[in-house]
C-alpha cells in the first residue's frame, strides 16, 4: 500500500460545514451544521401572512384603545371611589382601571411585536465567522447592507397596516405618563399666601389649647401657637397647621433691632412663622441669650431680635412675622395674616 493510498483510505475525510467549521467523518463531536430551513405557513401562503398581519394590527389597535381607556379612566374615576372586585376585594376603582388599561396597552405592543417577528419577519438562520473587533470599512459597509436587508425583511415598508398601527400604538402609549404629570399640579398659587390667621383671631397655646395672655409668655421661653377655631379633628388640620404654626417669644423691647418687628410686637412679644424658609421643617430650638432659633434639619439659624433674618445656613429668607396685639379681654390676637408666603422659598414669593 503506497503512502498515497494510506492518506486517502485510512485518514478521516474532511469537509466544510455550513458554519465554516471542518467536519470529520465519523467524528461524534463534529459540527452538524445548521438544520435545513423549514418555511412557515406564512412564508408560502399569502393568506396566512395576511391573517398574521391582521392579528398584529389587532394587537396594536387594542393597545391604542387601552391607552385611550387609561386616559378616560383617569378623568372619569374619582380618587376615593372604592369598588369590590373579585378576587381582589375592595380596591380603588381609579388604581384598578389605570393599572389594567396601562397593562393591556403595554402587553399588546409587546405581543404584537413578538407575533410579527415570529410569523412575518424572516426566520432563516445564518452563521457568520467570528471577526476581529475592529471593523474594516468593508465590514461596516456590510453591516449597513445587512441592516437595510433586515429592514426589508421585516416588511415594514410593505406591511403598511402593521407599520401604521404600530406607530399609532407607540405614539399613544407615552400619553399615559404625560397624563399622570397632571398630578404634579396645580401650582400653589395664593394658597401659601393665605393662612387661617386674620384680624381678631386669638393665639391658642398648642400645648394647653388655651388662649394666650401676654403674661403667659415669659422672657426666655418659646411658645408654639395656632389660630383659634382650628382643632386636631379638622380634616385639613395638618395642612392648615403646617402654614399657620407660630413661635412666640418675649424679648426686651430695647433688644429688638428691627423697627417693623418692634411695631408688630406687643410689649416685646413677637410672633414668627415656625416653618423654616429653606424646605419647611418646623423650627424648634431657641437660644434665649442670643435670640437665635435653629432649624434642626439643615441648621439654618434666624435672629428673632432682628426681623428673624437668616444668619447661617441654607434658608433664603427671613421667617415671616405675624403682627399681634391684645384684645379687649386681654388675650393675644392677630392683627391680620402674614404679609408674605410662609415656608420654603422655592415657591414664588411676591
Ligand atoms: S429646612 Fe430648615 S434649614 Fe433646611
């Protein structure tokens, strides 16, 4: 047997696979290559392809309707309406409607895209060589050509019904988020300008719930007050007290540096908003020697003997002062509302 016979008869034969790998006859680890492509029903039957097209269009249209339903639910259902839905029990009608419609809208877009890809887009498998990472210009050109071929195979241009309904569904679904932005508003307008304080309203000690007399306020003490008529049972108590809460201190009139502060005080008793003008924490620490009050949140410090001006920290404005006096019965009363908005200074301040 010649050496040529040995090489031809005894050595395993080799052939290229569809992957480009070398196959060795009788080798159990040889690359079998890709299976033959089996055309789907939609590839050979235009009627089946049209059915798939209508299914995809139906899903995208359903998504559009669900998005419209989301917006309609947002407008139609009151926030506090509770309904019984089996098996969930008692739930918010608004939350249930919003969740259901948004879920259907997103699901239908996903299901439509998957059905489109599985039934109408090309499913021919191809194998490619692994290339160096840095692409040559001709590789880039090939990628662009493949991209264009993929766009052609997706039939986006030919299946106008799918294309139009898909764009409609994708264009409408973000509206759900846009509508929810409405919950950020409305702007506070004049709500921060108006508090429950008005001329003649007595100052009520928040600890004792009793009207305050000047003799109840000792030098060096810090008293918190709220307007008469406000009780913790009121449904809007938290909102109102968050705007109207007062700090009352008594300072020797001679120590008051700000002229308007002196005029708005009663025998050295001054009333300032308790709400920090930085981001609205309640101020609670008073240093009687210096007449400074400190906000515990970010350490803004205000000088109550000088118009409650900011002397340290991030607050941007002095604490608003309430003008006070004494009524015929000897109780401290407000002589009007605050003249400027209370609380954080990031709102419009006129
Ligand atoms: S809230 Fe008072 S310093 Fe920030």
